[in-house]
């Protein structure tokens, strides 16, 4: 490690920290995200000449007030509260590592607390009628593959990268299920395959009947000009290679505007599937498995409010239990 001792700056330690994560096998996309979020508070990570009061401070001199000031600058720059919170979480992890290595006597970021605006939502769940309008606009669009991808994500809850990485060989039309085993993500401005986030993200996902029929029809269209082996090697979108991960984002944005829905983000599709599933009584464990979450606890933390609303609806009247109303005669 460079500059070990009293001369070590926060920026230098952050650079070493990111390299260590890379050596330990953290996925490239996760490292890129960590660097971007840290760079909001430590701009010299991206531009060595940038104004960076916290980054140029010696690690041992950093106090909670300095961390607070850096986080406030991120908020004042106009970033969303969720982004500001992610930056603080990264700083806490950074100084936690410094504490483990006994480079600091305490973690100055742990004392900093944020109050996010009430009602802040990490994702938007579309209403059923909004989903219908979005699908209607997709059917009228020129790209059959993109329209099919949209429907696939809405009906399975797949992540964008998981859906983009699917080849026809990953879809078992006889069994009515698909296999998720990798993701197509953007790393350093270019598309790349990546391992799923967790072991449970490698999973088999059953296909709803309507979606299954559409996939079968699309495959039959391809078989009119290609052999089964050639079709198996194609990606659902992009053909012989997957499309740029941002291409679907642009498609969805234009589609949502055309449908009069305002801003709809890619993650909103996954959030919509989970919200609709839970609101219709699909067990939490099933939703968690379909989403590829590491455990139902993660799903519960995100969708607790939905389950609470559902539980409030289950009110049993003792009178009805003891003296059920007689059934009406046919």
C-alpha cells in the first residue's frame, strides 16, 4: 500500500481499496459502480486535478464533519436522495476497511446520518392499465424483438442484463421455462458477460402461457430461414450477439413517452412484476426465488409495505367463525 502511515490520503486509500476489491474477485460492473459512487464524494478518483477537500485530507485527520460536508456537496449538486445515501454507504465501507487495517482509530462516516425525504421511492410500480398501455405501444413499435423482450421482463421479473444474455438455447419451450445463468452488462462503456449477482440468481423461471405462445411463434418465424442449431445460437435480441445494454433503455423511454406514461425506468418493470405478484397473493418465497434474490429477507425489506397492506386485509370476525352465514340455495 502506498504512503502507509500519516501521509496516506483518503484518495490514495480509496484507490488501493478499489484495487483490492478487484483482486478479491468482485465483478467488474460492481467495481465500476463502487468507483462512481465514491467519486461523487472524492472527485479526484476520476480527475486528479479536481477540487477534492476530503480526498486530499490525510486519512487519520478525517472527522464526521468532513464526511458530512462531502455528502452535502453531493446533495447540493442535485443528485437524488437515493444516490446521496449510496455515496454515504460507500464511505462507511471505505473507512470500515481502514479501521480493520488499524489505519484510523474510528470510522468517521458512521456518525453521519441522512434523512431522506418521506415517500422517496426506489422504483415505480406500474398500474395494470399502465402495463396494458405500454404493451399496446410495444406491439405497434417496429422492433418485434424489443417488444418481446419488454413482455418477457414484465412477465418474469428478470433483470435487464439477465434478459439480454438469453439465447434461444436457454429457453425450453417444451418444459415452459427458461434458464438464467449469466448477465450482459456494461463495463467501462462496453458490453460484457457477467456472472449473476448471487448463487440464487442462477435459476429456472417458468413461463406464463401467453408469453410461451409468443416465444414459440417467434421461434417458428426464425426457423423459416434458419436451422434449429442456428436459432439456438441467437440471442433473443441482437441476433448473433447481444445488443448494447443501453439500447433497451432508449427503447423503453421512447415507448413510455408514446404511451403517455412519463418516465419509466428499466428496473420499474421488475418492480412492477414483483408488486403485482405480491398484491395477488403469490407467496413471498416464490417471488424471492423468481427474482433471484439471495434470500426472502431481501424481498421482504423491499416490499414490506405491500405485505403489510395485504395482512391488514386479513381480518377475521369471531362471529363469522362461530356462526357462519348459511349458504344461499341454488
